[in-house]
């Protein structure tokens, strides 16, 4: 079955596209609004020879860019990234029988709480105000966390493998992430990261709290939303994909450069990347990839305001405890393949005050709230934290020595 859809940013029509059995077969981008394209789709405009069909009549080319097969594939890829992933925990709680993630997302107009994009289906004749009304249909927390209900359509564009949902508390929007109890270490890690950033005086980080079930056992964690209709989230993947640079060896530096290109202060971007990388190392977060490194942009000017509050520090359940797991040789699903390779890109080692890091006792107090973490695992993580703190101290001493050498050289 062939269906027609339109992509909007607020009330601006950006593109129309056709789906044949839920796959993109035709794409027309409005030249007048192409600057509003999601950053990954701007790649179509930057590399027209690769993604644009040049065989269309001149009368049509005046107002539109038409995607060729490769252009349609790129748009298809963007749609796929926007919908629920197939590896989502408890996917059956989101989708009714026989419905795909794509169908559910489009049925709910593909709107999101992290940006202002949405999709109109066929001839719905909706406005941005209509979408905002739909976005008000958020459950209060006690009802939203019920084990016996399907999640509402407001959750149809939430990415990531963990079960998650939006809810409201005292009229404030929150995100809740839930994991199986035997992976409660992922929740603990979010809370530990929050404590570290708080003690460091670094305010640009999400504050996570545990949630518990009626047995008072940890089942997840929550944090406040940090976007609205005026402020959107742009990920590192978005910035890199615009220029087809996701696979480069210098992605760490390119993320900073592209954020600055869109208006971010360079020192803010650099400090954000450096402190996040060090804290991830200390807490054994092995899942800091391009999709959970973010920046906030003005939804009207499309300029980056500042780095996003640091979020998603819990790591991945598939990497939890995987060997090797040590001070220098831990493998990660990150910008690079190991923690040490990630650390090698840090410029400012003084971004962390070692004396203000939590003690192992404070870390243990958090871990003890998660009863499914074994004593052996707790001791492993605490010993690793201690050793990694020592490693950071060594890197700081080396950093200060290099600075002194540079100063002495310049004075000669």
C-alpha cells in the first residue's frame, strides 16, 4: 500500500515523501525550507550529486529537490532512527498486536519531546498547535508506571534499548528508564554520575533519582526533561552525519568543531566533552556513543546554545561485566573502542577536582540500594573506581608537567 506523508518543523513544510509498504520510495524537499531539515538529512543537500535525482523536469526542479534511490534510503534511515528500535525491552508494551514501530510512530505523527519535527499523514490538515495539544496527553507518574498498560503514543519516538516513558509530576515533564532488576547497576551508575557532577560543581548534568516498586526494590531511574518547543536536542551523531563524518578517527574533535560552527562556545563544548569522558571512565560507563552526546539549539534560529545536560551515563546491559574490565584495557561502545583511546583526546585534565570526588563509602551507599548487585560485583566496581581515581591523578601530574615544560620552552 502506498501512502503519502509530509515532514514539518513546527508549521514549516520541509518535505513530502511516499511509503510503499512502509519503505520510502519518493522524496521531495522544499527548497524554500531546506535549512530546516534535520541535520542528518542536510547531507542530501550537501552532496547533491550523490542523493538528488537530476533527471526531473526543470519546471519541478525550481521549487524542489527530488531524492534519488540513495536520497530515499537516507530519509528511510532517518525514519528508522526516529522510531522504536527492534531491541527495545518489553517492546510488546508499546505496540498492539500486528503493528510495527513505524506504523505506531506515524499514527502518532512522529512528534518528539526533544525536537519540533513531526509528520502529517495523507490529508490530515494538522497544525503545530494541533501537535502541541497531542503532546499534552502525558500520564501522571503513578498511572504511567503501571505494569498492566500499554504506553501512550507520546513515547513512539523514544530511542534506546531500555524500557522508558515520559510522565509528568507537579506539571514537570520527566523521563523514566526501567531495567530488569538484575541489571539495577545501570540505575546505580546514573545516580553515581549525578553525585559526581554535583560534588564537582558542574551543573550542566541531569540529576537522576531511583524509582522503586511496591517491594521498595529499585526498578529504574528518572530525570527532568531539558527540552521544550524553544530548545531542541542535537546529538553528536546529527552533527557528524550532516558531513558524513561519523567514522573518522578524530570524531571527538570534530564534534567540538561542528558544535562551534553552529554557535556553541568552544570552551563550553571542550569542557563538556572532557568532563563527561573522565566521569564515564571513573564509573565504568561503557556506552557513551554519538547518540548520547548532545547539544541544545534554539528551535527558531537553529543555532546551538550550549552543550546539553549530561545524560545516559548508565552504560549498556550487554557490556556489563564483559572482560577485559580494568584501568587501561576496558572495551567500550563509544567514540573509540577502549576507554584509554577516549581519554587520549582529553585536553583539560584539570576539569576534574580529584579532592571533590565521592569517596568509595559514598559510592557503596548507592550500590547498596540495589540489592541485586552481588557483593563480589560491588567490590570489583569499588576497587576499579579507586584505581581509576589514582590513574586520573597520574594523568593530571603528567598534564601539569607538560604545561611547565611548554612554559619553560617559550621562555628560552
